[in-house]
């Protein structure tokens, strides 16, 4: 089971209502608070922004600083050889694993159906290979 009490206490220490964030009655509240905390960590005041202004600020940070918002599952990775960040944010974690599993399932399905599978199936009859045939 999830321990929500420490998370609620942490949110309340940052000035947010923890019960409201984790409530099913307030859809989008968790996303909203997540984006506001992210902007505050970047030094951008977000407390007084309405929803439209919040989305504009997130988009501005995303394009100007090339920083993905924490709600899309992508992070900036750095090259291990020189420490330079890669050009595009990269999907990591559970989302990426689910994508890989989905790709493998599609590949297995594609190989078990269609013309590719018919070409690779072993023949039911025993016909000699061309190299084993003798000329007449």
C-alpha cells in the first residue's frame, strides 16, 4: 500500500493541500501542483498564475531551456563520455519499458502472420533442394 501521509505532509509544507492533490474529486490537481512545484524549482513564480498562464509558462520553459516538464516521462540525458546533454529529451522508466514490450508484442504478432511466416515455415513435403537434384 502507498504511504500517502508523508507525501501529504510534504505538499502541505510547500503550501499545497495534500488531501486535494490525492483526491479523486479533483481531477488535474496533481498535474497542476506538479507543474507549479517544477516551475518554482526553476526559479519561476507560479503561485499566482491561472491555468492558461501556467501552461504558457511550462511551454516557454520547455522550448527556451529544452527542459521537458516532469509529467511527460522524458528526461534530459547526458553523454557519458563528455557530459554534454543529448539534443532531445529521452523517455526512460516504466513508460519506456511499456513501449518496448508493446513493440516486441507487435513484432511477434507480425512474424506469426502474413507472408513472412509463410516463407519461413518448413515444407510439409520432402522435396529435394536444387543443389541435390541431378540433371537429366
